[in-house]
């Protein structure tokens, strides 16, 4: 399944080390939940994905966020540096589940 998401980059509150995230919208989250239904669960409810943001692609996982009710994508420092991404930026990425 391929999802295209546009969202704002944010820093997880209260975390040291400035972990940056991008949230999937509710519609994309529902698609992932339906797609994952009945499949074995991984630690913390993680879903393995391949992401492309700008010219950078990498394998990672998205995680359910109980506060927002959506999945969140961690943005590695290496990716942020390559793509010039900062907190508050609007980004578009493709996520393949």
C-alpha cells in the first residue's frame, strides 16, 4: 500500500535529544489499520515502512500515537539534514507499507 502524506514536522514534547516526527493524517492512519488487521503485531505496534521524502528514501517504522490517534513517523537527523527539514516545516512524503 502506498500513501502520500503532507504534514507539519514537530518535536515530541518532553523528549531530550529533539526527536522530530511527522504525523500521518487520520485517513491514512485508518488505511494502515485496515491493511494491518490480522497481521502479527511488532513491538509498540510498529508498522515497517519504506519512506521517500524529497530525494531521500529509507526503511523505518511508523508508530501509533495514543494522544493523536494517528501513526507517527520518526525523522532521522540524517534525513533532516539532507533535506533541510526543521520543526514547523510542511513536508510531503510517500510511505509504502
